[in-house]
């Protein structure tokens, strides 16, 4: 979940992906999809609007996997 908040700062997100390679491989996909769904619900309820654009990009990345 914390990784998602780093999406607002791409340099930090890149460093997190380097330190935690599971974020970019198939083993981490179920967890990433779960967190993504949770955050979509949060945005739909009117919170964390700042993440909307980054979540869009992340969803596209997840679909490519």
C-alpha cells in the first residue's frame, strides 16, 4: 500500500521498485491488484483524489503484465 503513495513522486517510486523487485514481477501481481482495487474504492468515496492520475497509469501497467 505504501508504494502506491510513492506514485505521486516518480523518483521515489522507482527507488522503491528497485529495493522491492517483487513489485514488478508476477509474484507481486495479486497483491498489486488488491491494493489497486482498494485505492479505487477510496477515490470513488471522495478521498485521495491526488492519486487518480497515477492510479490510471498504474492500472495500465498492471494490465500489460
